């Protein structure tokens, strides 16, 4: 394995991503992208450009490293993976500008995954399973872009685990991809940490999920028989899959559309229990770190494969606990209740007549919302606007 070439590609990905992210942020703010007249610059326009920095930085560094021989015998697989990742990145960029339908997005992701699997040389059965896995994990990571630093943190931790698994077997191709992605996400996180100056959007989130899922499929296909890859590698995507399971279960229970966006992700529920935005990213990072550590140790043979069940079981319990946090707030009820049909309307209160020879009772003075009497206007002939006795 060309260690120096992989390290050089990672450093290049880090440098390119940091420089591009800083330049995109400055350019977007100076040009007023997403700015409303008379308002502060909006992050919506910057978000559409932020994901391109990760795609360009990681893609350029990995492609250059593969061309210089850092991928070893896996150059063909790296080319196919980068081609598929580029397709889904363009899909995400278009979706950020003009939202696309779910069938079209799933079709494009399936075609990109098929391209990557075909160029990787997998068998038909393994190829079909790999396509299903890549599409599922790609979509799961795309759903993590709901809070500052969440996607970049979880993606970087997962890439570190895949890099360790690839290094154990000397797989240069997956190691090159995961090292470049790890460095690129770290560079992007410098600008995406709360308060985020740029955001990944669908472009970077789909690209990140595709590279991670495809790299895991390549590692699994080439793993030696003594490796428990079937049990270890799926564990590395625990957090993203848990977030997807939480969203689907929550919307199913609430009879809401499954494909409609809502504030029901892990990040939203943690915010509802007073966890800060940086704290949310840290919690997700620790959650992913625990799963990645166990999965990597199982892959290395240090832990028994049965222990790979610990992260999924713990995540399932966490999902059940998060489901108890309310995610859908009912809108406040306004107006008065209508009387039931056939119910007579309540009679207006009647005022008893004043006794003979007495002056009629004075009218009740007007009062402010605080219950204090209003002050009559001054005798100047001009109306007094907003002058009341309520001053405290």
C-alpha cells in the first residue's frame, strides 16, 4: 500500500477544501447571494455552494492520487466510485437549486451505484446487494444535514473507521478514498461548525454517503475469509441508519407522509431537550465513535463478531427513547367553539332598571389589557394617542 501517496492525497484534499470553502463563503457574502433587500445575508444561497467544496476537494485529490499510483491495483474501482459519487453530487446540487422528485433521485442514485459496482468487478449477487446497500446508506447520510456540524462530524468518524479497516488488509483503493474524504470533511468542518458559515446541502451529503457506502462495499468484497466483514462493516453506519429509522417510525406513528420533511430527526429532538447545537454534533460524534470503534475491533478480530450487535441494539433503545420526545407541535387553537346543533344561544345578561328618582349608574370606564383604567384625553382638543394609566 502506497502510504505516502495516500497521505499526500489526504493533505491535498484538506488544503483544497479549506481554501475553496473560505473563498466560496467570501464570494457568496460579497455578491449578496440569498440576500433580501434591506436584510442581512441569508445562508440559503451559501448552502447551495458549500457542498461543492467537499466534492471538488475530495474528488480532485483522490483522482490525482489514483492517477499517480496511490490506489495500487484498485485504480479502476476508484475511478468507478468517483464517477458515481460525482453523479450523485451533481444530482444534489440540482436538487438544492430546484427540488426534484423522489423517484427521479432514487433512479439516479441507483444508476450511479450500479456504475460503481460494475467497474469494481463484483459478482452479480454481490453487486445487487451492494447497490441496495449504497442507495440506502447514501440516502441515510443525506438526512443527517439537519444541524451545524452533524453531517461532517458523523461522516469524518465513519471515514476514519473505514480507513482503519482498509489499512488492516492493505487495500489501497478504499484507503485512498476514505483518507481523502476524512481530510476533506475535517477541512469543511472548520467552516461548518456552529455558527455555520457554509453548509453541505444535498450535494455534499449525498457525495459523503455514496463514498462511505461504496468504500464499505469494496472493503467487504475483498475482505479475507477470517474477517467478520458481514458483521463489522454495517455497524459503521449505525447513526445514519438510526436517524432514518427514527424518522420513519415517528412519521408512521403520527400518520404523516413518510417522504415529507419535518423536524423529527435526532438533532431536532436533542434540541428540544435543551442540548445546544455544538452539543448535538458532539453527541452524534460520540455515538458514531462508539459504533465505529466496536465495528473496527470486530473487523480486526480483537472482539468476537457477536459483539457487533451491541451498537445496533443500543441504537434501537436510543430510538425508542427519542420517540418519547415530542416532535410535532400542534398549532394553537384560535376562535371560539361552535355550539352543538340544537343548543339554544345563551341569553345576553340583562341589567335591572334603575329605581325611580335615582340617577342612572355611570358607565364602566374603559380599561387597558392590564386591567387599569384609561386616562381621558387632555382638554386640548387634540386626540391623545396611546396615553393610558398603564406605565409600569
